[in-house]
C-alpha cells in the first residue's frame, strides 16, 4: 500500500485536448446536464484516450514537494492555499461524492518536458549534493520545468550543465529545444555555434531542424561556409526534408547574397527542384541586380553537361561500375529529364564557356615582335601538333586495349571463381543427400535420480571387475 498523499497526473500536449472535467480531478460533473450529453462526452473521451498517448501518474508526498532546499515554490503555494480553503470550509458540509483520496494535480506538458518529469522528481527526492541527471536531450526541458515549478537549485544545476555541454555536436539539439520552450538567450548562443561550425556538424543533426531554424542558421551573420559548400548542404537538407521545402523557403536559403555560386554537381538538382516547386522553366524572370537561382545553376552547369554528354556518346562509360562513372550516369539521366528549353540554356552556357576558354588559351603566331628569334624557333609547327595529336590517339588506343585486356582478365577470374563455387555447391548437395539417409532417433533414456556419475567405471557397485580378472 502506497504511503503517498498526492497524485500527479502528467500528460503530453501532443494528445488531443481533453474535456474540462478531466482537467480537475476534484471537480464534479454538472447536475443539470442531460444523459445524452454525458453519454456523448464519455464516447468522445474514449475515442480521445484511444488516440492519445496515455497520461502517467506519479504518487508523491506533499512534504517532499513543498519543504526543504529542493522544494517547489509552485507546490508549496498550492498546498498552502489548499489548507486555507479546507479550514474555511471545515464547518460546511462536504458535497456528495467528494473524496479526499482523489487529491491530486493534472499537468499538461510538452513531450520532452513530460519525458523529463520523472528526472525532476528524482532530483527533488535525492539527498542534497546529488547532481541532476541531465542529458543533452533533456536539459532544456528540465530547465523549463525548474522555471515553471520554481525549483531554484535544479535551475542552477541544469544551467551549469548546459554551459559545459553546449558545443557544435549538441548545438542543433539545444537550438531545437530552446525554440520549443522560447528560451531566447539559449537560442542566440546555440544559433551562433551552429553557424560558426556549420561544416563540422553532421548532416543527421542538421536535418532535425525545421525549415525556419535551418534558415536562421544559413542566414546568420556568424555563418562560416563558402558558397559552393553551402549549396551542397542546402541540397542535402532539401533531399532529406522534401515535405517541408517550398518555393519561398528554397529561394530564401539560396539567396544570391549568401550563395553567389552553386556547386556544379548540384546545379541540375536545383533546376529539377525549381520545376517540382512550380517554376516555369526556363525561368525568364529577372531578379534585379542579383542573378536568379536558375541563372546561377545554368552558369555552374557546363562541366556537368559536358560530362553527361560524354557518358551519352562514350561506349566505355556504359558498363563501368566506378563511383565517378555512376555519378556521371546519374547526371546524364537528370540532364535527359530536363525540358528542351532548359537544355538549350545549358548547352549555350557550355559552348560559351568553351569558347571563352579557347580565346584565353595562348596561341602561337608567326609574328611575335616581343620575342626574339630563338623563341620563335621554339614555337610548335603544325606538323609537330599533328605528331602530338597522333601520339595522343595512339596512347588512347593503347589505353583502350589495356582496358579490354583487363576486362578479359577480370572475366576469366570471375569464371574461375564461379566454377569453384559450383563445385562447392555440388559437394554440399551430396552431403545433404548423404545426411538424408539417416534418421534421428529420440533419446528416451533417463538418468537415475540417485546416482548420475560413477568414478571407477571398470567396477560395478560391489567392487567386482565387470570384465573378469584381467581387464581388457
């Protein structure tokens, strides 16, 4: 039998709001309500109970909650007011149905606070000097509970824990929890750490942030990340959280002020993302002085488009299994899925970059007044260029021949191991057939209950040799 004198019922606010009758455990149903309404309310509560997480009950002691250095100011005030009300009503006759055994408090908390509630109780019941058992996931919720229930010692203890535990690995968790409980100072501190160590934080931690917090990190003045690396991280976040990404969010995350350049490997992804979010491509809208996301993706795409076209027209890349070749084949598929107008823009950008590179490449001319005759004699002639070209072609043919030779060698090795595997499979099958000829006989022998072990096995219990005078 429990010696507690108070019951705390803790429910999470993630559940469906319950009726007022359940909120006050000492309240009484209205006497003038009709039976039909009561039946409907009971049916609704049954449905709510089946859909909502069950509330947890804690049988506690009022003296432990309201007295001592680890007391709760909230419960101390609550019990004090209750005693005053009981003295005022001591001369009155108690209402029918009231029962002192139902004394308790119904508390609704957020999910993480409800999960941390037993840690708070353990702290209040622990001896003085025992630290609070806080973790990265529960620290902010415990600090919130300490503030709500007025437990000053726990508030100070959890605050010291957060100061020592706040680092790049834990900053996203603290940022998420601080936003849940609106702790502004902790939001500012964790946001600064997330932005300053953005590339050091694992992606699995970053994707836990909702879009508004992720946007605060990306647009923070403390962000330490180059433009192309930022575009890679934003693309990875968009892949992991496609259900929360909309056009307004992606435009804000990829603003030209914080992301002037797009990583070439992510250019086609952003173009596809714009198409999925309802942007008509090719995008003819002008972003003013700053280029739009589509323009930046087109400007970053020449190398990707060139690689996709090489995969399309190169027979050597169709059957390879290396990572780079698979990546280029994926880009080729992304390129093929683009609208024709977008392909025209990408090809024009690729050609323009190729022409610009060719124009900036040094060209030898017959007349070079700035060079002496020795430098002119060193300039390569057209025949030498042809020789170099033919040499390069021969080298490429040799390389192709080497690739074919290695491929044949690999095929022979695979055939060799396949033949060994088939031989082993045949041997296993023969063993299975041999085992199938035997039958398993159940062991019906039961050992004696008085003796199960005999030390000298050559003699019986009378000491006579069981093999005669001469042992075998």
